[in-house]
């Protein structure tokens, strides 16, 4: 494997992880999937034996899928799988100041409005 193959494999695995995870927004996950697919295709095309490159890509995807399944099963066995409950946001009640109070506050912020002693 050349340095280019290692770089393409790194981009393919990183992009695949980014696309499959829930840490990034949908747009970033889409770009991660595109980078992963392009890097994997380029890896297979640039490999001296394209069949060996394709098998290596399939093996990497299968290992990541196996790891994901094991983590899912372990979290289910430990009871860590739960959905976050949605809490309705209550509007904040703001106190409305009397017009005289607001005028005084605004007047105090103008230059020269403060009395000098």
C-alpha cells in the first residue's frame, strides 16, 4: 500500500463514520458519505488488483457494521437505550415597565442626562 492508499482508506473510514453517526447535522453527514464513497471508489480503482481493493473496502464496511451491532447489543443489554423525552418550552413572561420608568431609563443613558453634583 502506498501513502495515497492509506490516505484514501483514512478518508473512506472517517467519512463513513461521520455519515453513519448522529453527531453531525444532516448536511455534514451527507458530505461525509460522499467523501467516503468517492475515497472508497478511488481506492479500488487505484489498487494494483482492483478485486483485492474491493474486498478490502467490503471488509472495512463489514467490520464497522459488526462494531456498531455489538455496541447496540451491549447498550441494549445494559439498559442504556432510551429516547430523550421532549419537553415543551414555556414562553417566558416578561415584566412590562411603566412608561415613566422606561423614559427615565432611556434618559439616563443619554450623554448629559445625568445630574452633576
